C-alpha cells in the first residue's frame, strides 16, 4: 500500500470528521539518496477551531509515526473569535 496515499486519505478523512476545512494542499517530493531517506512534504492551508486542529494533528501523528510537523502557524481570523487559519507543513519520510 502506498504510504503517501494513506497519509493523504487520512489528512482528508480526519479533517472532515473534526470539521477542519482544508482550502489547499500542495505535495512536494524529494527522492531518497544512498545516505538520506526520501521526503514528502504536505503543505496545507485550513480553517478550524483550535481544539479541532489540535486533535486532527494528534490523530495524524499517532497514526503515522514517520510523519512530522515541519512548520505550523495558527492565526486568529479577524471576524471570528473561535476559528483559526492553519498553515501547516507535514513531512513524511519514506524509503523509495
């Protein structure tokens, strides 16, 4: 089973379950070399309540041990005291 596809599916399914609205996903890949694992970056932009975003990330990281957070920014939305803009880069390390 393709691990990248599994992560993609879980990003979407977990988000849907928790009410995290993903507005964009970009995927970048770097092939493995003799000395380094390959890496797949998932660059995401989403909107969510803080607790939902936190749970979403916890579920993804628990399910995929080779997944890590490279960067995470949570910004308050100007006209919404509850929801946050989420900018996130996840890295999945893979063997080709």
